[in-house]
């Protein structure tokens, strides 16, 4: 029986402390957010992420530029909608209860489209998580992107990991004071720009920018600017990984979302162990490729050691892959000691086997199917969206009016909502009510034309009269009928149900 | 406590209290985030005292730097709402009464404002929806005692009916029975004749006798055909609408005791523009006449 010896046992400890391999520093870093430390209820220890270099870092720079660019620039895109409507492409116009997304325009009563969009987003998140873990957290979550941005700022003023640690440990010299001040002022500037960009989504951006400069923007704009400045500064600049570990619910949910076929950032323990420093000329036989240099821990923005396996704190940002690949190149071992891999394959590989990647499996099929269904429903709903809405309110008091010649009259308020960006002309009539006469207050008696200006609602007081000789045709105290709204431009008809009320019995003449 | 006691397991000082013989509490400092939030709240509170009304004094209270008060805010909002309404009222004042209904921009304001004014002033008698009741006319129908044109309605609201206003509508139904003008059996006959006008007589012979009585006593106001006269506020007796009830007993009582309901004048209580808006609203309820 041969016991596998840990590399640390082979190489003397004294050498281990200085170098992990010839020319490669063994970084003095502790995974401050690791599971062991989680149990000790210690005060937060600051994470000093080291700048990583490599493919994934480049991808993340790209994602940062794109996401922040979209966020900051989107409100400034113009979109001509005609004279009476805002010309901002993306505008959440709460004041007028309207959402504009380029050609799409959503009225307050159509908010279910947004619900659909949110359901679609959630399902998309599930699908991505099932396929490749926390891609959202690692690349595109605002918390990750802004934290990354804040670290860029911090690095600009204070230098990389080691310099920052030294600075924090040093007494309050003039250098420390101005570097810290510059960092916090820059963070606040980023935060103000972030909050500023947010409020631009809710009010015409150029107008609001002018108002900010003159100091006469609406109070609510300052309130939200303040809230978003404070949250960006606190969450991105100060709290950082604490948000993901303690505030965000998603890490708790994710474990139900991925399975043994999901591509997760994994340390290939079968290849790396036993780990330990590697001496020049020493054989790689009988030991793992991990030289325990802790480069992966040093770059981790979450303060964990990926070699402990998948853990709640890991946002799967892939920076440890970059760090490890750089080290593997230098010790001339193959890359991919830390890589996207599945539990299935890790398991198989430890038995010198391979498990193929299964992208199509019940879980992904289910998510995709539900997404397709929701998307189809939304498309169907969108293409059947009405550009005319009618509401009919029957007068509450009186329900019916006895007329001098024995007829009966009911009063209604008919509301016609024209969602088209042009004036429309309608005609109103009834169907299903024998001999009914219709009159609209304020309009001519014969075949009145109802003009509804663009993008507007017109409420009409409508009187429907059933003459005495037709009263016998009424179906008791309430007779259903329909209002017919005819668009005079194309003759299209829209029907709306209504009720004609009458006394319970044959009207008694008192 | 004379001496600090340290918990052996954690090495942390205890509070010194012992519960149930062996339970001790560690004297841990307050969480820093909590403590700073607490300090921030204190600072906030001091600022709040300075800015907002806060402390009672012997004669009143500290007013705060900006002199803010909720009552003042309401007054400001009311003033702002009045200022917003002013343009509509100006427009109502400038528009001829007959044209208000045709004005698409003005009508939503007239209908909403009219309903509010009606609810405050008219609904106690005429009902919330102007449906009326015995003695109080329904304003939704096509039967008008004193005329259903916008101008007639405006006149009625302004000066009232038998209200004491010099220009009020004054005519009233005489007390034929109480004043001894008609005898009880004559009143019964007249009532039967009135019922016959709308085809509801129960005693043809009495109705025939009543025709003469009607011609002698009632035609000056109600007309020879019984169709009434809006100049005099005399109702049409040939239709199906009865202000005081259309049963024989009701009509007998009307002839016996007379009728003279009162509607107050609204001059002085409502300004002329509001009355104009109210007239347009009431007219729009029924399309008027």
C-alpha cells in the first residue's frame, strides 16, 4: 500500500514559504471567505483582488465596456414619435404612465408585457445557470461589473494588491491620505454618474441634464440620484463581495439550478493533487500540477479558494482560470488545471475516463420549452394588441329613467382610447336592442362623428333610449346588448358588451 | 462588579450576571455597522429638529428653519389646484352656455366639476345621480317643470323656486280643497279626469264629470289639453312622470292641499361661473330639452 504523500511533505516548509516554483512567488494570501472561516463569525477581512491577465479577464473587460456603455448611453438615443410624444428611445415615462422601448410603447394597463419579459429573463437565467453555472453573476451582474469598475479606480490610485495591502497597513501619512481621498472621490464620481444615468431613463435625458446643471430638476430626480449614488458607492466600492455572500438570494437558489452536467469553474483536483511547491529539476511524477502558489486565491474578488470546490461564495468570474493558466505556462505544464468542467467529467477523469458534455438534457429542454411558450404567448399578445380600447360605465344612479312618453332611458359613460399616433374618427351605435335610439351629449343628433385625437382618451356621455312600443322586447330588468364602435377610416368594428336596465315589472305609473 | 470575569472558552469578558446558577452572557461590543447607524440617526435627528417643527414650547412649538407645516402644504396644494382650475373657469365664463357641451376640451372638466358641485349642494334633495324622489324632480328625464334648456336651468339654479329671491320662480298650485274652492267629490272627479289624460282613469263617469271642473279651474295653468306650461311651472299631466305620485290618492291630495316645493337660490352661495358649469352639467345628464 502506497500512501500518496502531499507535496508539502516532500519539499521542506522553509522553501515553500518563499517560492512555489522557481521564479514563482508563493503568495501570502488567505481565502478570507472560505467555508472554514465562515463558521468563526469573524469581522470582515478585506479582500485585495490582484489584477489577472488572460482570456477571461479580456472577455470581462469587453463585457464591462458593453454593459456600462449600454447603461450610460441608452437614454441618450433619440426616436422620433411625432410631435406630441417624447423622442427618447428608452423612456419609462411614469408621469404619463407610459413605457417606451424604441418602436414598442406600453401603456399602464399593458404592464403584463413587462411581467412576461421578467418571466422570460428569469427562465433565461435558469437556462444559462443549468448550462454554465453563474454566468450572470460572474460577467454581467451590475454588482460584479460595478465592483470591477471600482477596483479599476482603486488600482489606479493605490496600485495593485501588494501596494494596497501595504498602504492599508501603513500609518496615516500624507501619501495614504491623498490616495485614499482620491479613491473615494473617484468612487463617488462613478456613483453619481451611475445614479445620474438611472434617472435619465425616467425623464427626457437632455432636458434633465440641463435641469441638473441649473439646479432646477424635480425633487424626485435628486432623491433617486442620491439613492443610486449611495448604493453604488456603498455596494460597489465598500461592501463588494459581502453583497453577493450575504445580501443576494441567488447564490442560495443556484444550487437547485445546476446539476452534474453543468459547466462550472472547477479545480481539477485529480490533476492538481497532491499539491505543493515545485523545485527546479524536480520530477512531476507522483505529485500534482498545483504548486500551491495561491495565484488563484489572490485574484479572487470573493476571497475564496477555488480548490475547495464549488461553493456558495463563488460567482464564477473565471479570473482564477486566467491566473492559473499563466502559472501553468510558466512551469510548463498544460493549461486548464482550473477550467470550466462538469461534475460528471471531473468524476470520470479521476478514473482516467471522460464524460461527454451533455448540453441537451431534460432540465435544459424544459427551460427552453417554457421559454419558447412564454415568448410565443408574448408575441401573440403583442401582435393582437389593440390600438383602440373601449370602456363602458353604466350610470349608477339612476339605473334607468322613465321618460314622459313611456320610454326608458339608460345613461352610460363610453370611454374611447385611441392608442394610434393619429387622429381617428368613430361612429357609435348599438346592436341587440330593438328600436334603441342613441344620443351623445354635445354631438349632433344624427350619426354623430366622434373625433378622438392621437394618443388620447375621450369620455362621452351616451344616452340610450328604448321607446315605449319596444319595451316588451326587453328581457326583464337587465337586457344585454352591445355598443358598436366603427372606425370610419377603415370600417373596422369593435364591440363592447353593455346592459340596458329596466324596472323589475311592467313600469307602474306612479 | 468588582472584578472582570473572563469566559474561559472564548476568552471574552462576561457581563458578570449569572442566570439559573450557570448561564453567563458575553460582553460583546455592539456590531459596528449598528453603532454607526445609531450615531448617524442621532445626527439625523438633530438636523431634523433644526429643519422641521419639533419641540413644544410654552407658547407654541419650534417652527424649524423653513417654517414647514403640513397645514401650509395643504393650503399650497389647494392654491395650486385652484390656479390649475382657473383656466377652465375662465373658459367656461367666456363660452356661451349652449356651446359648452360641444367643447371637447371643456366637457371633461364640466362633467367632473359639475358632479362635485352637484354632490356638495344638490344631492341632498335631488339625489347623488340627480334621480330625484317624491317632491324632488328627477333631472335625468325629459320632463321639465320650468324648462330644460341650459339657460332655464341656469335661471332656476341662480334664483331658485319660491325661494324668496326677487327673481325666483313663484307660481304654485292652489289649495283647491283647503281653501274651499272645490268640494271633496269635485276633487275626486277632477282627479279621475287627470288620470284619464294619461289613460289611467278607473271611473269613466267621474272622469267625464271632472272634465268640466278641470276646464273651469285648472286650464289657466295646465292648459286645455293638460300638457302644462313651463312658464308657470305647471306640469304636463298627460305623461307618465309624476312629481308627487300618479295614483288617485296622490292626485286628490295634490288638488286638496296644493303643492309648492321650494328650491333655494344659489346666488351668493355659488359664484356665477360655478352655476354656469352646474347648469351645463345638469343639462348634460339628460340632454335637456
